[in-house]
């Protein structure tokens, strides 16, 4: 399956679809982004059960702002609506393969349990450096549940 261009209109639908969604945040002027593109496209052809999305930060500045994208490329992975990986910088193909395999192997019951524990700690004011800007998203089709955007 080829990569999917994500934008403000289809982003939520892709995140809310069960399964694995990998997102490459990029821009046309970014040399490392262009170098990473064929690696990313190649992985999208090999992992047909995973959605590989791309967000052009030049065309989607609000989306990039919502997720606090500060450097590109940035790679994010959602599984079953939970953000399980986020890191700036391009990675080689074998590392992308390792990442996809690790996400596939995750025990999502355990991940959900940890997410609930973190959210509980967050609400009680325990140590946290999360970005609090994401709440305004709820007006744009969120169902009011926390999908892990601030992890």
C-alpha cells in the first residue's frame, strides 16, 4: 500500500481507525525529509497491513501546531488511537522495520493501562512536561476521549 497524504480533513478518521498508523511529518524544502521519503515509501509497500501517512507541514500548519512539531522529519506511530512513538529525525530502513515490528508486538491492554495511569497522574498534578495546548482540538470532531495526543 502506498503512502496516504494526511490533512486536517482526513487526519482524525485515520487516527481513529483501529490498527497501526505511522505518520511522517515533512516539508518539501527539508533535505533529510526528501532523503527519508524513499525509505518510508518502501516500508509502506512491504507492510500492507499498516497505514503510512504523510503530513506536509507547509500545507498543514495547524495540524503540525496541534502536535507541537518542532523539527522535521518527525515520525509518529499510533496504534488503536494511542500514540505509542514520536521522535524527530530520519531513521534508516532497518530501524523503521524494527519500529513497525515492535509496535505490532505491543500488548495494547498494557499500553492502555499505562495510558490511564499516566492520565491519572497528570490530573493529580504529578510531575509532567506534557503540552496542554491540545484541548482546543475537541471542537473539531473529537468525541471527548483522550486519544493520547499529549504523550
